[in-house]
C-alpha cells in the first residue's frame, strides 16, 4: 500500500447558493403585511491550505472527490438561509496547483497558512423582501441561488528544501542525512530503500538549512525508469545539488567519475537544473578500498571544477567541513534572492464606457450575448414564474442589451443566446416600444419568449 503520493488529480465542487424565498407577511388585522422572504445562504468554498504537518497527498489519492455544502434556502419572516461551511483541504508546503485540462499553473502554494480558493461557492438568491421597490412593491418571486464552481485540478508536490542529495541507489544518501540531522530515514543494503523524499534540518554555524534525500536515480530516470523520474521534481526548488557517490560499490562498470556523468546527464535531460551549484561527496571512506579509490578520483573531479569532500556517513568523518560548505552555498543563494515584497491587491477598474457585455451576430437572425452580469442573471431566474422572467427582461433592458440587439440588426422573433453557444439559454426576442417595466398584466412579459 502506498505511503507517499506527490501527484494527484482532484475533483472539487463548491456548494451551491440557496434559493431566495418568496413570502408575504401574514398577521391578523394586517392584510397588507408586505413581502418578507429572506435571502438564500452562500455555498461553501473549497480551499487549499498549506499545513506544515502534512507531507503527502495520499489522502487525496484515496478520496479524489471533495465537495462543499450548499447554502440553505431563505425563509419567511425575513429569515436568511444559513451559509454552507467552507471545506479546507490541507496540502504540503510546496504544492503546485494546475488546471487538469490545460496544464496551466494556477498557484504555487509555499509558506505555512497560504491559501487558494480552488472552487468558489455560489451566491445565494435574493428573497422577495430584498427585491421590493417603488415599481414592484410586492414581488411574487425570488431569485435562485447560483451554482458553485467545479473543476478538476492537479496537485503536484515539489519538496521545499535548500540542498538536494542525488546519486545512485545505495550511495549512502539516507545515511548522510541521518548523520547530518535528526531525521531518521529507513536505511538498508538493498536498492531503492528510499521510496519517499526525506527531509532533514541541518545547522552549520549560524546557518540553518534543509536537506532533501531524493530517491536513487538510475540511467533513464528522466524518461521514467526506476524511481528517479517521479522524484526529480523535488530537486527543482533546491538551490544546491550534492552528488553522493559510493566509493565502495562492486558493481561492474561503476566508478565515481562515471556516476557523476550519468547523474548529470539525467539532470540535464530533466531540464532547468544546469545552473545550480554542485558539491561532490565521496562516501564510505571508512572502507580501506573505498578510501583509496576516493583519493584516486578526487583530482579528476576537481579538474572538472567541482568541490570534492571525502567523508564517511558511518563514522562522521568530514561531515563538519561538508555541512559548512553546504551552508556557504545556501547563504550565498539566499543573499542573491530579491527581497520579497508584501503581496498587494491590484484593483483594475473597468474601462470607461465598458458596457459589461458583448453582442455578436451568429447568423442571419441569431445573436449571442455574453458577459458576467447577463449570464449570472440568467442562472438566478426561475423560468417557471412569469413575473421572474419579466424582472429578468427589465434587468437586461436597463443594462442596455435590448438597445444593443436593435443596433446589431435584431428584429422581432430573432434567436438570442445568452451565454456560451453550447449550453447557453435561447430566447425568441421581441423588441419593446419603451424601456422600463413591461406593459400589461402582473407577471406577463412578451419580450422573452
């Protein structure tokens, strides 16, 4: 059974808004009590929040569908419906959220408490008490609640660490991280012992940094072989890469110089890691043959411009010098980073003269209307109630849609689609002689057939 998952596809559905209530106040000796229908409650959001105590996406692997509760319907006596509670989903630090269809990065969640609304709850519908006006004193209708957002998102975990330990299986990465920090990863003498990235906190002088033990890489890892392809993403956030080389290996065709070349080729094939500073660690110097090999290949690696350290994770030889060298590189990287400014909310007002909608001629007598307001008003309308349909016609007229349709060449009986071509609302439009409340009996309107 899997214990660590770093990529999942998650379906999120926010709660729908509650419907408004159409009610008339009734009390003895007060026959004209007036409208008293309350508003519907707002649907709950689905929110992703960084939790430092969470280290895996395993829970969402087992339960990939998450839904929030809908708002309650409004009631008489001016009682509003209850809002639906938000659903807060805890994710690890370093989780990247992508659109499952397009692959677009929606947000990069870094820092404890960072939040992202993955699906926003629908607004509750207004009750008839809120819809009352001088022209419509006792509305016999209420607005419907809006549906909540729904989406498929990809959650991809990229470990947040300063230093990445890379190397072949059994090179001693887990032993090294255990020797440098208080982390206690699983250690054994068989390949692919490490199945999850391990994190350790290291202190060197006044510098405190984190080290990630990335599962063993093998040739072809960038193309999906072994475990490396799944975990190379965890190297992306690290500022320093440390090659951990096994000088005691007895595998044919293996030596430290060749191992460095193979791992570098895999890192290059994965991309975006070429400019990270490197250190090389020649491990297992407590074995006499390994020490001889380390001293032999050390000049060869230094000729490539690499800083080389001969260490033994078992006896802790050379670890102090190595930790201070890591701290030096981490400190240099932190000093070069730009100072993070506080997040500012950017408000972009609509351009002067922006009508808030567009009218497009589809064919000879067919027109499409798109825009946030008209599409939202359509979703709020109860089309089984003629008065509600008349109220919608009034809103569309006041927004200027009727005039825009006439200017675009629409005539009586034209087909008008409000919203997308697939799934939009289709009407047979009839032009009115004047704007404002439609003429005729209460609840009737001939502008929207």
